[in-house]
C-alpha cells in the first residue's frame, strides 16, 4: 500500500467529519479539528482540537496547539512552541516538552523535557494490573 500523502493547509480551515490523512499547518494558518483526524499533525501555525486527533502532534517553535477535545498519540513541543490543554481536553500519549505545556484538563503518558504547568488540571498516573503489569489510565469523563 502506498504511503498517504500529507495535506498542507496554508489558510484558516475547519476539519469536520472523518479525515484519514496527515496534515501540515503552515505559519499563517489556524486550523480547527472539529471532527476526527486520523493522521499526524505538524503545526507551524495554530491548531485547535475540539474533536478527536489520533496520531502524533508536532508543535514547532512559535506555534500553538489548543486541546479542548481528545488527542491520542505522542506530542512533541519544540522550543518556543505552546500546547494548552483546556479543562475538557485530554492528551493520552507520550510528551516531549522543550517548549511550554499548560494543563487545565488531563494528560497521561510518559513525559520528558521541561515540566508541564498545572493550571487546575492533572497528570493522570498509570495504574498497573495483572501479572504482566499492564498499564491503563483512569480519565475523568
């Protein structure tokens, strides 16, 4: 099967419904993910996840990602990049933070780099069960 080609977004847009492709958000663009995005997002501008994003999220320097919905996958924040997890937002996945991450909602997964800023939010600790110590996370709904 051939690889799925990324879609570059260079102006303001709203993604609704089911989108099954990776995106690149250019510096001048603001994109709202209102439906479900199944694919990575490389952000040089601004992205607002109010729906669901399943895939990796890369936030470049001077870029901003606001999570008011659900993000399932890894997050990489470069120096100068900002991620804000709003009270209804959730990040489930690993986080590498070289920028700024403000948590008003919930995040769960391994973390490296700079500490997150808790602003009324919480870091969800993993719970281990069974002989193989399987991890799971208990989220607020």
